[in-house]
């Protein structure tokens, strides 16, 4: 079965792979899926390894983290679309603007094994071909039914903004890919006991690229070319936790606050590592304006990094998170929501509402939507009636104050949940049994929560300081 080809009518039977060039689109068997399923893919690059050709392909309509090198056996050359002769691209691949729900590999692998990039589809793992197809169909249906849906995030994608020359500094900002940054350049990383397959390009120095694996110290995040080099480093490296202040500890979970100016090298190495899993932001090296909140899990060997988020010291747009990441081996276990919960806890301490920096990735959007929905429902469900026969009352502003979720996110969440109704001249929120039950079930699975009593932190007024 073939995935339907849209909008292109210049397909050609191509008997030989030798005529394939970069920009061609054709069905390709996605690695890790059952072999009857081919997804439409675009050839991004071609290279020769020991006499045989390898093709770097992007699966059209799937997230870029599933891009991969394949050999000719994976290509279905019966229907090839050649790039337009006028040099224009017939694809959306070179400048992917859409936030796609992709398909493919399973979630973060078990400890000690190589983890495959995970992909979201309506809460289920995609591990086989039929699931990939189902995802593609679901996506199309959603698009038809709801119009923009996830793809409404398109508009968030800003203009191309690659780091200007040698400065290469600042935060992470949206950018259009160019040919180099479009392709993964690191095959594998070893971080503590985890071996992880990167999802995207990251600007590690040239000498680190083309190695079979790069070895990263899990405590200071410095990178080395070989295990031997890392062992030499570990013998000297005294860190057993991230630098900065431990501002939260409950059971084995801790948060460290790191100032991007005071701990520049650590912050830069963290950004570099994070870029391997963040597509839509460009890495800059000026970490001064940011704080980094690193979440760790403690065991007898030390405080192991599980994830982090960065936050501007001062945000004119009320952003309370710049970038957020759960390391792949820890994903889909609730840590993302824990990071988000912590970011809102900081905002509560600051007495502000906040929102994550845009654009959100596909997984970021899923996680935030889920967090917002659960947090708001928690409040609505726990409300008590004001008097006999009276319905409980709450304003949007009160929800914002209680949760520190920004007003527009509260409103969009209530709308997404389809809870707002117009009745007898006023807006009312109706909660049915079904939503209350599914909420109860979802909350039961949130085993680890942030306990505000364990947060020892006073917000700084960065605006008052002469310089960060
Ligand atoms: N497929 C389907 N659903 C998923 C997937 C997936 N691969 N990953 C997460 N989800 C859903 C979960 O089901 C959960 O929703 P639910 O509780 O309603 O079922 C929700 O997202 C959160 O799950 P967690 O386990 O708490 O989150 P996780 O630890 O996996 O972290 C995160 C989420 C941080 C977005 C992670 O996927 C990640 O690091 N991705 C790569 C980097 C990234 O995209 N960051 C966000 C960029 S936007 C920004 O930085 C502001
Ligand atoms: Zn180290």
C-alpha cells in the first residue's frame, strides 16, 4: 500500500537508482516499520559508502526526527517525483513550517540501550507500520475536521535567523533550515549509563562530527571523542551534580538553578546537548540572559540529569520557559509535566502568570495542553458551591491567579476541552461525568508532583540590577 501522493503530477517510472538526485520524492520503507508500508520521502542528500550509495531521506508529513540514512533496498523507485527543473522545490521539506505528528520508532529505550526518537499520536506509541499509517490517516482526518489543529502553530514560525557570523550568541530562536542544519550530524551520544540517538542537528565542533559516538560527562556536560578520553576526564571531574544552587529537593528529585552568566561553559554545553532534541530553535552561545533549571534524580553515584528548562531572567512577553527538554530515556514517564509544573511554581512564587516561548514543538504542545487541561480541571472540580442550590463561580482571572497560567492559555484550554457554553445570556462551564472520570484517571497516573514546601527560592528582580 502506498501513501497517497498529493499536489504533484510529474511522477516518472525510474528503473535505476542511478538517476536519483537530491530533491527527488519517492516511497521509502521507513526503518523499524513493517516492510509493506512505504512513506513518501524526499532525498535530502546522497553519499557513497564503500561503493554503495546511501540516501538521507525526510519522510514528508512526519517530524524531522524520523529522517534517516537508508540504502537503495529501502527505496521504491517505481514512482519517483523529480525536483522541478526551475530549481524550485516541490516540497515543504527544505523549510518545514508544519508541526507534524510523526510516526515511527518507539519511545525512549530502556536504560543502557539505544533509544529511538519517539513520536506522538493520540497517546499511543507507534511501533509498527500500520500504526504509522494510522497516524498519517488520523492526521489527515484531524486536518479536515478541525482545520488548522496542530498545524495552526505554523504561524509561530518566524523568519530565517541563523546565528550571525562569529558572535553565535543569544537565545534559541526560530530559523529556516539550511542544508547543513537539516541533517543529523551526530550518530550517537553516551551520557552516563544511557546511549541515545540524537533527533536533530547540533553545532558541535567539526572534530566531534562523523564519530560513531560522542561521550558526554553526565555531570559537567563536557564532551569527549572516545570513552578513554571521557574516563580521563572523569578521573579529574569532581562534579556529581549540576553546578549552581539546589533550590528544590523531594525524595530523589532535585532542581538546580544555574545562572547562564556565572556558569557559562556548563550552560553552553547544556544548550548544545539540548539542540540534539530540539528542532525549531537555533542554538546561540550567549547564555548570560538565561537561568537554567536542571532536574536530577539522585542515586549513590550522584545527581543524574533527567531534563531541564531555560528561562529568561527578564521577559517582556511573560515567558516563563524558553526551552524545555526531557532527556529521551526519561520521556513519557511524567517528567515533562513535572518540569512544566515546576516552571509554573516559580511563576507563582514571582506572583506572575507565564507562558512557554513560541513556537512550541509538536511534543511541547501536547505536553502543555495536557498540563493546562489537568491543572484547570483540578481547580474546577474542587470548587465548592457558594450557597444552597448555587452553582460554583469562578472567573478566568481567578483561574490565572491560582495556576499562574496566562489568560490566553486558560481560554484556549477551556475551548479545546469544549467546556464553555453560552446559556441564558452568560458563559457557563459545564463538566460532564465523562470528563470528570477521565480527569480522575489521568491524575492518578501523575504519581510524582511538585511540592511547593520543598522549593527554597526567592525570585530576583533582574531589572533592578545594572547588568545580569
Ligand atoms: N507521543 C504521544 N504523546 C506524548 C509523547 C509522544 N511521543 N511524548 C509526550 N506525550 C504526551 C504524554 O502522553 C503526556 O500527555 P498525557 O499525560 O495527557 O498522556 C504529555 O505529552 C506529557 O508527557 P510527559 O511524560 O510528562 O512528558 P515528557 O517527559 O515525555 O516530556 C517533552 C515532554 C519535554 C516535550 C519531551 O517530549 C521533549 O523533551 N521533547 C523534545 C524537546 C521538545 O520538543 N521540547 C519542547 C519544545 S517547546 C519549548 O521548548 C517551549
Ligand atoms: Zn565532567
